[in-house]
C-alpha cells in the first residue's frame, strides 16, 4: 500500500472524510493497521491520516512484505461484535506465488467463503458492502515475477464495510456512500433475506389495508406498497430495477419502484403493482432477487498477476475474493419478501 501514501492521494482524503463522519454516530472508533496481525493505532482519525505514509508503515509490526487477504478478513470478522462496524481498506491484490495461479486463487476463494460462513452462523444479519475506488499511486508496485516503479498513475483500491445489515442501513441513510470524497467508482453489497414490513395504499398513495380497487384501467387494477428496503443494502439503481422483483402469479406485475425522498418516513420506497382484471383470489409473494456477483467484476479483475503494465486499472484476484463472499451468501440471493393477499 506504500504507493497510495503519496502526496495528493485520494485514498487518504476518502478514508478521512468517510470514517470521521461515521465516527460521529459511533460510541467509539478504534483504528488499526493490519497485515499478518492487527496492530492498534493510538490516536485520533486526524492523526491516523497524517501518519499514513511510507515511513510510518515501515514501523508497523507484522509481516509487511506480503499479506494474505483471506487471513486478514478472517481476523477482522473474528474480532467483530454484533454491534460493531468494521472498515477494511486495501488494494486487495492477491500475491500469487510461483506455481499454479488458478489453484491458488480458488483456494483463497474457499478460505474467504469459509470465514464468512462461520461469521454468518454467529450473526445471521451480517452485511458486507464493497466500494471500488481509485487513487493516485506513486511508488513501487510488487507483482508476480517482480516489481515496477509507477509515477503518478491511478490505481484501484477497495473499501469494505462489515456489520449488521440494520446498522449499516441506518448509517447509509445518515452518511450516504455517494458522498464519500472523490467518489465511489463501483459498489456491491451482500445481505441476508428478510420479510419486509409494508403498507398497502391505493393508486393515490392513501393507506388502505385491505385496499379496495373498484375500477380497472386498461384491464389492470393498481395498488401501491410502501416498504423499507434499506436493509437490502443495494444501490438505488438496483432497488429501482423492476426486473429484479419476482411474483408467484404471472397475472401480477411489479411495474415500478420509486424512492421516497422524505427522510423522516419509516419507509424508503413505493412499489407499484398491476393486477390483471379477472385474477382469482390468491396469496401473492413479491421478492427481490439480487445478481450473484457485481456486473463490474470481470472488468476489475486480473487473473494472472503478470504483465502488470497492461492491467494497471485491474486488481489481481479480486474476482476470486468477491466470489468467495458470494459463495458464502449463495442462499441469500433473495433479499426481501412481501406477502400480500388478493381477494375478488
């Protein structure tokens, strides 16, 4: 990470702006370096950022030559309580040794999956948010087969947030990641399934439970559902994608999802459902299904770790790291469910 410690590096600005703002909503903030071990830092976040430089890194205990991302994630998860939020910042480069790179990457994927599966057994509400970001890099970049000196280039790095999904949802409302200094290039999140409480309204937004639809327009009855979808931890473009919502009855259609802008409202979104005229009485179940992995993952990934100058915008092994997380959440691609009853 030494190359990111140069003057003008966006990484330091982003970490300072985000962590210091989050800290205003926390009881305590503990700062650490991490490599082969967790090394506590005694001081404020301002001092921490000031000391993010090559000279300070050299004084940190532990193995600084190379680090195992899977081991670091396991250490972070092991030391987390249910009310804790952990933030992990790293270039997330898997240091591929000599030998079969494919086997090594797959084994790290398995290690990461195992660490998260174990944590999910302890905390079924565990959520994971992953920010893909960019920063100025000026220094030596080490890779499989050697090292190269880079001068003032942009390199990717990642910020990971671990914590209970309801705590993360509250923090996301108070400190939106879209406001992190210098921006987030890409985002993805993993969470667990939840039956979402909701209110049914008529087409004019008035709460009616049960909702009585007297007339059909264009062969469709329309109802609206107000719900709090924040615990899914998904970005707005995904939450508002109607194709991600599935129904049991092919005569029931989710046609739109709109964000509620009033910050004091307990609900975050309004779902509009069309029900075809003549639909028989039934129990309906609306669910949200996330993709298994980020759409940007292939573009972000470097599979070999060699020819580094051709892959400056990519990260060696990031696909296996994130697929390890995805494997742990394989049973949780459905993030939200809402049961409604349709009567004639």
